[in-house]
C-alpha cells in the first residue's frame, strides 16, 4: 500500500515538473517572439493606458501642437521627454511656429539640422516643475540647452523672454506644460 502511495506521489510530482517545464518553454518562446517584433525602444515605447500622460503624450494629443510634436520626433527627443523628469516645457503652438519666416520649420526638420533643432527645443525645457502661479517677475530659469530664459509679468500675463505669453498650463505625469504663443530663441 505504501509503495502504491509513493508511486502515485512520484508520478504526480513528475507530471507537475514536466508541465512546469513545458509552460516555461512556451513562455520563453513567446517572450522571445514578442521581443523580436517590438519596434519602439526606450521610455516612449512603454504602453500604459492607465497612468496620467507624460508631456510628450499630452502634446501628441493636442491638435494645436502638431508642429512641436514633429520637431520633437525629428530632434529624436521623444524618449528624453518621456522619462520621469520632472520637466517644465514651454510649448509653442502651431500658430507660434507659423510666425517664423517661411521655410524655417521645414529647414529645421531636415536631418542635417538635427543639432540646431535639438538646441532650440532644449531651450524650451527646464528641469524641475515651475507652476505658473509660482513664476516671479524677473525670474531666470536655466534651460536644458544651458541657456537661461527670463520670466516677466505684465498684469495677469506671464511673459517668457518678453516675446511669448503663457496661454495655458497643463499638468502631466512628469511635469507641467506651459502653452506659449511664440517660439523662444536663446540669447547669443
């Protein structure tokens, strides 16, 4: 009787181990297959439909920021701006880009001008979160490209470098976006 029970336990254990090994092989095979077909890499490739959107995802969802999104993609800054941050992004609208001389945006989007485009885009980003109500007249903010921009207040309006007005502020999971009506240029 004891031999039958031991044989049954041994058989059950053998079946369990075999089933686990087969499952592990299938999982490994599936994982390899999935990894081989995954296209996006970096933080921008993370699929998360439940968390709050990061600054890039917010911009992608805005019909008023299609030019900015195209520039961020051409400048290969999507992953950097999708990371945890925190960031303050001064985001020019399409209308702001339209104010630039004809052909400027098209020229900047060319692969050979990627470094110049990155410098311009990085001038629109601060590391840290600067809420609109905390910005002070005369305040200087260090930008990712190493330059500074200056905040000024004219009544209820908050100006950036005296040329762009903050139209709205939008919270994102990794910072804040200040929608502005002008494209910022770093001082030379």
